[in-house]
C-alpha cells in the first residue's frame, strides 16, 4: 500500500512540475513577444559617403604580409573578385 502512495506522490509531483514549467514558459514567451512588439524595428540607413564594404561584396586583404603567404591560385581568385576557396 505504501508503494502505491509513493508512486501517486511522485506522479503528482511530476505533473505539478510540468504544469508550473508550462505556465512559467508561457509567461516568459509572452513578455518576450511584448518587448519585441514595443521596440522599433531598425531602418536601413542610406548614407552614401560610407567607406564600409558593400554587403555581399568580397574585399580581398591586400596587406603585403598577407600577400606573401598566399598561393597563386588564391590570389587569382581574389583578383577575379571571388571568395577564395583554395588555401
């Protein structure tokens, strides 16, 4: 009889933990959604005088120390504007 009571107590503890965890997770998720909805979404800046590289365009490293360690195949890929695939 004691074994059945112990099993029931463990089952109730597990079920209660799952219930509390589910409620806690839902509450945290709701606050995350609310905070995300309240924050403004970033707008892209259109500054034309920027010296930063264009996203998606490969810019090779033309440093003399770096160039000395490159293979001819890698340098050829860089000169062609490709992302190097050879060491």
